[in-house]
C-alpha cells in the first residue's frame, strides 16, 4: 500500500468515526406530565415547566396515539356491532338448510376484533403524573414531547 493510499484510508476512517460518533447530540430528558390541557411537562425536578405550543411541541405520532378511540367507537361500539352480526341466523329459503353465512360473519368478526385490539394497544392514555420523553431541539429552550415512558 502506498503512503497516499494509507493516508486516504486514515482520512476515511476518521470521517466515518466522526459520522458514527457525533459530539453534538441533543439530550433527551424524562419529564413528568403536570397538566393535560394544554399539556405541561415538568423537567429538572420541577425547576422547568414546558408548555404545549410555547416551548413544547408534541410529535404528530404521539398526538395520533393519544387520539385513538377518542369517541370510544372502537372500544364500545365495535364489540356490540360484532356481537349483533354474529347473532344472525340464516337458513336457505329453498332448502331450509343452514347457511354458511354465519360462519363467514364469525371469521370476519374475529379478524375485526384482532385489528381493533391491535389498534387499541397503540393508544396512549396520558394522565397527570405520567413520565414522557422530551427531546431538546436545535433552538434554545425548545423541546419535543416524543412519547410516553413506562
């Protein structure tokens, strides 16, 4: 290996190491919810209170998770509608034999229940006293609430 090639490899190694180990990482803090509307988060043992839309932004993903089932249609109405669908008994009008439709409805109800359960598992039920991850942004004294910490 020539001296030029050796120098080039060292330069590349240094650049990759600098890229993979940045020195300007912004900190992430664990804060505590002290108010829900507007959301207020306490950090640094209560010495700093961050307020939504002032010095605290809420990530779209987190807000979406908090809005899941806001109307309770998913948790209350879907199970009732599924029960009604599964109670349908049908017979063929010509042969008077049982129909396969109730079995098909049961399969669909099972699939809908599984999807509903998975979506409800994503729901974030935020309460006063919950801990959240708060990331420091580039701007001075501006933070981003990223997620609930359990």
